[in-house]
């Protein structure tokens, strides 16, 4: 009865034998999109080839990879040639690729590039808008899955490097259709806490697994976040839109924790260096001040204070004597002036001066009265002469004489008048109100005025 049962290994070997001997599977031509691509250090390529409905594991050994002219990446569409076989260790079938050709880029990669160009054009990637990550934070927020290696690595790294820092987890979906909106909600929630730094990320995975961090709503939420943000999505080779809009990009979640906090030993070393520098600075300051004190103590003012006093005393005596002599000369000078005034003619004979001025005053009064009488007599004689003059005796004869003289002058004026010349057919040319006597006084385009007997016209020189 037991002879009917075979082992799993026997079944796997049988299936492998059947597949390996199927001529249709010895050379298969497939096309699809690369996912979960990994390049081994020995040169082998491990990846998944997929389309809209299925996927198949693939391996390409180093002997074949050296012939590829491009670098395969997730999301790239390729055409491969190889054979189908079974990997006995897990019983899974896979394709062993011999040749690979590039066949365009997958839809997710196209969407990634389109969103990247859009946000870059809007300035969301500009370095000038990025916030500086605090060097010594007190509280750090982490948005990632509550389970998994990412949060464990972040917490353990922070506690190891900087145990004084508090870590607050904001659990979020990091994979699937609802992940993007959940990440945005947790970012807004984190802004209500007093955080110094915010880490947003997850562990590695395929491009589909990491896609929530390529969604536009997540990118804009990270850009608008008021907290300095570190993006830590996937492995070092993985790049997402979140990496470009974040204030700092970490290659891994562990790397984000290392960037977010300092190493406590480094801080201690830095503090010790500051302590040494401070002590040295204090010592130098003390030495410098001691030298200054010694220099001040050795100055003449402290070594010979009595001599300074004596010098000042001598200077004071000299100034006092100068002031004393100056005051004496001043008083003597004004006393002499006072004596001169007292002995002057004005004070010694004031009555004689008054009599002299009185005599001169009376003499002036006498001369003034005589001149006034002489003037009045002269005016009276002049008035008598005027009354008896020929003008008053013959006024009409004088008017006729003046009238004839006036008519004679008017006749001469009319003879010389330019208006009489205009009446004879001549004209008069003016430029800026001035009569032009010579054509050389004018130049081309000058505006002139020509006056005739009966009017004026404006003209232009050509």
C-alpha cells in the first residue's frame, strides 16, 4: 500500500524532468515588465517578469549578463529568451534567461517620471525651500508600519545613538491602495505634536510595494509639512517622489535614524573638545590679564606717584602765578585808564565846555535866522519877476510858438516813418521781432514776418 506514495522531492524531480525535456520550453521568448530586480555581487541578475495577469521568477547568470548593453531597472519592459526549468529547493518553476533586450518602460515608471517632472516644474524639489534637520532633537516622529523591521531598526538605532531622544510612532499603512491617504493623515496628525524631526518611510520591496510614496498627495503633504522631514523608503537603490520633496533623503530606515540623531560618543567628544578649548581660553585670558596687570604695575604712575604729584604741584604754582600777574596787570591797566578819564578836560573843566557849546549854539541860531530871512526875501523878488515876465504878459504868443514847433517835429517824424515807406510799395522783414537789414542774417527754415502797407504775412526761408 505504501508503494503508491512518493516523496515531494521525487515529484519535483519528475516535474523538472518533464519540463526540461519539453522542446517547447527549452527556448521560450517572453516579454514583460521587470520587478524586484536585484544584481548579485557575483554578477547574476534575479528578478520577476510580469504582465497584467501573471508573473514568473527569472534568473540570468553572469556569463549572460556581461552581454547586456543597458542596466535593467524595476518598471522596465524587456524581451527575454531562455528556458523554463524547476528550482527543486522550492518546487517553483522559473525562466533561465540567456538574452535580454529592452522593450520600453513600464506604466508605473512612466507615471513616476510624469509626476516627477510636474512637481519639479512647480518647485517642490528646490533646495532653497528645504528645512534644516536639527542636530540634537528631543522628540522624533516616525510614520511607518507598526510591525516590521523598519520601525524596529529606527527605534533601536536612535536609542543606541542618542537615548535622550523620545520616539513617537504614527502607525500607517505603507502598501496598498489605502496607504497613500493613510500616510497623509498621519503627517497631518504628526504636525499637532511638538516634534523636532519626522521620519517617513518603510523597508524595501518592489516598485508596486513602494508606490504609495510616489503618490502626488503624499508628495504634497511632505512638502507642506512644517516639521523637518526625512524620507526613508526602501533600499539605497530605491528612489521615490517622497525622496525628492523631503528635506533630507536617507538610503534606508536605519540610515534615517542615523541622520536624525547624533552619536552620543561624538557629542561627548565634542563637549570634551569644547571643555578643553574653554579651559585653554580661560587660561590664556588669565595669562594675558596677568601680563597686562604687570605692565600696568610697572608704569611710572604707580612706581613714582609722588613725583607725578610734585610735577602737578609745580605746574599748579606756575599757573597760579601767571593768573596772579595777569590779574594785577589787568587791574593796573584799567586803573590808569580811569585816572586818564578823571584828569581829562571834560571832567576837569565841564563848565567851560558847556559855555563853548552854548556859544556855538547861539551862533548857529543867528546864522539860521539870517539865512531864512534872506531866502524869504529872494523868493519874494522871484515871484515879482515872474508876475512881470513876458510869459504871463503874452501867454497866447508863447502857445503859438510851441504849436508851430510841434507841427514842424511831426512833419519831420512822418518823413522818417517806415510806414510812409510801406505806402510806397516797399515791405519790412522781421525775425523774432527784429528788422532784418541783410539776407545773411537769415538761414534755411527760419520763420520770418513780412509787413506790408495793409497787413502782415508769415513766411519760411527755403
